[in-house]
């Protein structure tokens, strides 16, 4: 028995979690010949499609997955949120997550946690064994704890993220090359620290999968120009999952999961422009740029993805909707959303979720009043430009979906049926024999 075994406790079971951001279960399950390592994980363990959260946006999903609670408790609803009582907005970072992270529970139990490239974790926490923050981190040096980890990764070519601007080019060659280089460096880092074998919980996220999906997913689904390149990239992902699985000691259970699904994007829907055309939103300036530019008579505004807020008296500084009229006005907006049709007559919105259905907790005061879950193909955008079409196209051809989220657990006794992101955190703790209170999570253990 080695030193790390004695420090860790040789009888304590461990978990390695590998995140594959935005990878749909259907992609992996329907192509077992192309992805034999993931197929083997499904055959020898448990696998299934799970649901994401409302809204299915990475900035909200990863805090929910790593805490086991909804945005009303995490306080993070998307890439952009609104300050309470103002029209000021901000981009939520790691310190804005108000619920207890899974690695904090592990650390509090006297165990060790290595956390690499999980989105919305900047700045890195100092109370864990090691952490390299992911998406939204400005640079590797400031994203790393301890400092020696950043130095080590810098020398091996590690990078926080792919360059998404390369995906805007019609020729995707440079983007695909950059995606592979980012993926390769991420695997090298994961492999290095997996083999250190000094942790109880290892959490690492491949986010490049989400980036590739945004720019190549239509090519996959509709056999486009870059369909072969798409599969080549995912074969590399599959190979790396298999190699990491082979590196793990017998006392470690591997979990592979995504935070949301993906589908082809046909139209970007500019929701604030739609609200303006419907008479719900106007601006107090001829050149609007931000939320604070909305006029006093505005009744509603939107943030991505598909979050709608009433301009409510007493909550918003210049609210126009009386609290007495809240339910009536919200119902009117919900019905208007349900009736919205795309250029070909297809309903844009699959369903509308009310605030109280999706969100609960100490931080629900900034929750959207409605969330529109779009029909596949319609990506709900926002922005406050005050001009342009409602329906448009851009460089992206893939969009997030609420369904078709992936979960694989290297344990045949785990049952994956009617599962969502909230179930992952308690499952990890059960697999590690870390105690928690049943009411701590919005989900339940699958063990």
C-alpha cells in the first residue's frame, strides 16, 4: 500500500467524472461501430438519455450538474444575468454559484478532489487539491491552483478553450485543426493527473465537443461537407475516453456525461426584436446596446436562451407591469410565444415553462418569468440592437437541446431511467460513500 493510499484511505471508493459538453446520447448510441469505447462502457455498465435543465445553457447547466440543484439555488440562470433591482447585467463566474459544489462536499469529508476545465469555476478554488478553471477563464495562469499546476500544463501546450472565431470561416479547416489540438492537450492533462492517482474525485470536462457541435452539427445530421471531419473528431473523443477508462484503478467508477443535447440549427430567432415588433418592447435611445436602454413602457424583455422577463413594477427600476396584472400579462406573453411561427409556418416554441415550475430556492428573485423551450431548429437569441430581422442565420449550424443528454456509468447496477442533471451529484456521492442529507439535492441517487 503506497503513501497516497494511506492518506486517501484504501477502502474508500472513488469516482472519475469525464464531461463531454453538449454531446447528444443519440450520436453515441446510434454509432457503436464508430465509437467502440463508449459502446463498451454502455455494454458493461449503464447508459441512457437524460434530460438537461431549464434553460439548457452551459453556464447554467454546469453549476446545476456540479451542485445537484436548480438555478433558483445556484443563482446562475445563463451566460448573462441581471443584478437585483437594476438593469445592470453581468456574466456569472465561479464565485457567483451560491450552492455547494460536489468537490466541496468531498473535501469536507476529508477526501481529495482534482477539478479540471469545468465551466463556470473561475477563479479557481483554493480549498481543493488542484483546480484548473474552464470556460470563461481569461488565461491559464490565473485559472490554475496551485501555481505549479498551471506551470506544468503551460509547458505541455494546454489551452482553456478552442478559438471559436475560427468556426465563423466558411472553410472550417483551421477550426477543426484547432479543435483537435485543444482536445489532444486536454486529454494529455487528464491522463497525467488521472495517473497521479492521488485523488478521490477526479472531474474533467472536454468542452471542445460543444464548440465542434455548434459549427459542424448540421454536417453530421445532414451529411454535409464536414461530416467525415465531425466523425473523425468524435472518434478521437471516443479513443480518449477509452484510454482514460483503461488508466483507472479498480476502486474507481467512471462516469461520462454531457450537460445538454444538440440538434441542427435552422434559424436564429431574435426574441427582443420580436417583442419590439409585437409592441412589448421599445427603447429610449435611437442606438440601443444594453438592457438599460429599454423604454419605461416596455412590458417584457429577453435574455438567451429563451428567458423572458416582465418589466415589473417594484422589481425592475422602471417597471411598467403592475404586480396586480402579473399573472394576466405573463399568460398573455406565454400564449403569444406558443403562437409564434417560423418562416415555414413551423411553431417556434415547443413549450413554455413558468418561473415557479422550473426554479425554487434562495436566489429565485432574478429568475426569468417564463422560459421558452424551442422547437428543434430554432435557436432563441436576444441582444438589444433595436434593428434587424426576427429570423436570421449565422455561422453556427448547431444548437443546444433540452433532451438527448448523455449519461454513462461504469456500473451495471446503476439505473438510468427518467433521469436529469440533478441526479448526477448525489449519485457521485453515493458511489464514493460520502454522506449527505436527502433534501440537499433536487435529484436522487441512481445507485
